[in-house]
DNA sequence: CGTCGCATTGATATCGCTCAAATCCGGTGG
DNA sequence: CCACCGGATTTGAGCGATATCAATGCGACG
C-alpha cells in the first residue's frame, strides 16, 4: 500500500502548493468550497464529520503518501472536516489544474482511476466491517483484510482509541474485546501490532 | 443521480456483451477472476459477501443505469457475489477494453473518474451512517443524505427488509424504529417513500 | 511536580438481536 | 373462484452485547 510513503508525482508537484499544519489544525472544514484536492506528504490527517451531539464520525484516516478529498474533485463543497492529528505537510492541487491534467495526460488519468478504485475498495471493505455484528468479528475482519503477511499482522496507526472510532466501537469495548481475544489465544498483541494466531 | 436510468455510453456499448439474468442468478461470485466491469441496463443487483455464519453483508445495491464492480478494474478477482434480485439485463465490458478506452479517450476517462468519485462519496456516506449509534439516527441520516427535495423524501428500492440490511439493522428493529418515528411525527411514510417532517 | 490524555477495569443501563407468532398480500394451482 | 403457499410485515418478550458512567494507573510533557 504505502511501503515508504510514495511521493507526489512530478506532474502534480508543479501545480501544488505546499503548506505545513500543526496538530489540531484543520486543512479544511465541511461546507467550505472544494477548490483543491490534497496530498499528504507527511504527518497524519483525519477526515471526520460531527453528529448532532458532537460525536465525531471518522470518515477516513489519511497516511503520508495518500491523497485525501479526492472525491471532492467533482463536488462543490467539502463534506467533512480535515483535522490534523500529527504535524503535517500538505500539498494542495487546484481542482481545475487536476482536471486539466486528467484531460491531457492519459497515463496520469489511468493512475488516478487506479487510486480512486483502491479507495473505493478499501471503503467498501470498511462498510462490510461495520456491518458485522460483534466487536470480535470486526477486529477479526480488520486483521483479515488489512493485516500483512500470513499472520495478518496489523500495525496500529495512532492510539487504540482511534482504532475504536474506526471500528465503530467505544474504546472501552475495544479494550475489553482485545483483552478477551488475547486471553483466548485468538490474537497476539505486541507493541503496536495485532496479529491472528492459528486457531479458529 | 439517475433520473431515468442513463444508458450505456455508445463507446462502451460496442465493447460490451449483454446478457440476461433471472432473479436469484449470480452475475459473478467472489473469488472468480475479474475480467469484466459490468453495467446494469435493467433490473436490480445486490453485491454481498458472506460472513462465517452465512450472514449476508450487503456491499452495494446497484440500480438500473449504474456500473458495478467498477473497482475490480484494477483487481485480480471479484471480492463479492453479485446476486440478481430483479430480472436483469447486464452489459459486461472486458476490463482490458475499458482500460484501453481510458487511455485513448480523455473525455471518457473524465467521466469514469466522475463515476468513481461519486461512488466513493456515496460509500463514505454509508460508512458515516453505519458509524452512527442508534437505529433512528441511521434512518435520519439516510433521509438527510439520500432523500430528495426539501422534505428529504426517500424512495424505497425493494422491501423494508432490504433497507434494514443496508442500514446494518435487523428488519424487526427497523420496523419498530420506523413505527416509533412516525408515531413521534419525525417522519411520514407513504406507499414506498419516507420523508422527514419539520419538527425536531 | 502537576496536568492531561490514553489505557484499563468495574458496574449498570439500554438498545438492538433473537426467537416467536400472527397477519397480510401476491401469486399459483386446482 | 377459492385454497394454499411463501415472503414481507408487524408486534411481543427476554436476553445479551455494547454503551455509558466511573474510577484508577500511567506516561508524556510543560
């Protein structure tokens, strides 16, 4: 996926404006005019929306080397907040320039289609995960679909609390579930990774 | 979105092979080699995967005029089953031909990017919906994001039972929730539509 | 050293799931 | 035309899983 955080393609780098953000900043807010597509050069950004009670709903967590708000290319406004979790360097590409590049450069267009397709598949996997009933099932699904290698080892990005939000669980429930699964020998936890263990 | 189910673009029609399916058929199954992208000319198709206990998880419900398995363009195999709900006419476009067309036709590439972007936004909306806690909140979110017009009127496709699956709820819970919301005057139900009513 | 946020565990409440049953409706065949 | 059937719809009762509220430890950071 992102072995060593792929760089911004040169064709785009020329069009982009880079900007630094501190943790807690917003790259953009929901409702703002969507005039740029963004590429996260470094750091961590979380896209979320807020329910009526102010509960944050995490739409997507972007890692270094990923685009975010790509779907806003064909949208008038941003539909979520982009909150900076880790000090970030963001390259912002004007939508109009990107659109033009898509028209002009067939190869780039192919790459862009591939990026969107991947995002779509990942998001669908997440829908599938959230549709599962039990907390343990969701954890298992996460490991099976996002874990690397034969043991399906999954590396946490951020805190367990963040993971809980991504899984649609409270952090308490996730802690308990992880503890129970480890107790039962279903998973193995190390510093910042979780892996499946043979059985069941 | 799909006022009267948009047709298959001519450029693609030439490349596609059309085939009819009866309700209950599978257009493809999970694990099969993904050599085609599909366009639903008519009918209804549901993309789903199955958990260990055989619980169907609905990934996507395709309507007439929509592509499905678009993300498989860059994937070796299908990741879900495509089950025909209503007798369907499906146009299957070889992945290789589609890829070639993307290279050759910049305008089509733009359209394709737009289609993927839309799907991505819709799927993210669904993630957001599934992350909400209460059944009523999910219904409200559905109406707010997918309902048309000022009253956010939403037209059911298929049964209430199907909707329950899409919302990640059991049909019993959804029936009860809808009844309660109507009782409270939050929503208004008609034949096959649900709409929000002003108040709280 | 004090504070803040994450991690962890306990107790309780609540919501949605499960099992169950009755009704309704469209379609089918006699 | 009517009896029958299967699936959708609807409502009931009880249980269990997860949310919620609460308390404590712990490490980072100023």
